[in-house]
């Protein structure tokens, strides 16, 4: 199979450009911020049996490597991501650890995975960016053996995650070119509607869909806050092209907007997400009614 397959689309351009480089540069910070979401996925490996695991949208490999540490000598964890810079960073980390983890740079929604090659598929915030989610999850279903498990974590709505939109809301009066979040388009909140998630999974061949709220507290050092909001999200995409005077004004304004989340030397915010579980039924199995939706 072609381990470098990719599509020429907006997401590929984004994650192979500025956004992907930003994630690599801030790898350690993001690992800390997102650490609370790692355990629910590692837990799926512990629940077993899991001999071949696929991590979709693996980024720089933190979750992939955490799962690989639990697998035995004859098991393997594979991470897939559309971003060349992030996959390169993940491979470097795996080599450093001598981990039983492999990484594929490809678009998971169309990549030619080995049919029925995985008995567990997981993702931490990696499945919200598909151009065609039904096509994508159908492709993942083909990569899963019968009775394989699927578990992923996605964000709930922007209204339930005000921290995530603080920067763009505060900067909007000062900048006219902040990209708008388009309802239903690929992006952070594209799978916020649990009924839509259930419909996508059922249409793409998954069964026993269970969607449960997952609410955790995330933290980062206050000294890293400016670097965080100037790198990521819609504001991070445009701020580097702003003149110095405007940039200084925007940074000062946005930093003040984050004051409610700052507690001494630490920034704390509540993250409202969904934990989604499903199963790959056998071809002859009758459809079952979704639970927890």
C-alpha cells in the first residue's frame, strides 16, 4: 500500500502548512493540555483484546505511543495523519523510544488500509476534519475486522467550550480576516451534534453506537498562554501576517479576555466532549439499535 497517499484538499493544505508546524513546535505543551483525554483511549487497549490498533489523526504520536507501550511483543499500534510535519515528529519520538509503533502519512478517509487489519480503532480529536465523514468511517469500517471496537473523542459545541473561542471573539473587533467557523464544515466542532454522529456511524456500517459526555479540566502554564492563543485556532492562522502594531494590540486584548481562566501561574478550563464507542458487526449481523444517544 502507498503509505504517502494524500488528497489535495483544504485540510491537507492546512495541516501540512502553518497549523501542522505549530503543533510540532508546541508538542510538549499540547501533550500536557490534552493529557486528560489519553486515558480513555488507553483504557480501550487495556480492555482488550487488542493486537492491532489504529490511531486516526495521531498528530505527533503521543496517544499512539502510550498505547504501544501497553501492547505485547507481537502486537502493534499504527498512527495515521494527513500532516507530514506531525508524522515526521511522531516517527522521531518512536525511534527515540524504540517503540512498537508505526506511522502512515495519509488521508484516513480514503487510504487503502489492509482490509480487516485492526481490532481496535481510536482517535483523540482526529476525526472532526473529514471532508466526507460517512466515506471516512466506512473506510475505517473496512479496515476493522468483524467485532472490532471503535472509540474516539470529539468536542461538543462551541457554546459548551467558551475557552476555545475566546481568542477569536476578543480579536474580532480588531481583525477583519479571522476565518469563520462554518457550521457542519470540517473542523473542531463538526461532530458536536450527537444525533449526527450516530447517523454517520450507522450509515457507514458501525453498530452499537454509544455516545457519552466526557467533561475534564485541562491546564497549561500561564506563561505559555500567549504562545498558545497566537499559534492555534482561527486567530493563529492570521496573526502572523498582521503588522506589528496591530499584532501587539490584538495580543494585549486577547490576553485580557482570558483572565477568567487564569489562576495564579496556571490556566484552567473545562473541556466538554463526547466519548463515542461503536462496534464493527459481521456482514451477516442484523442492525442493532444505538444506545446512549
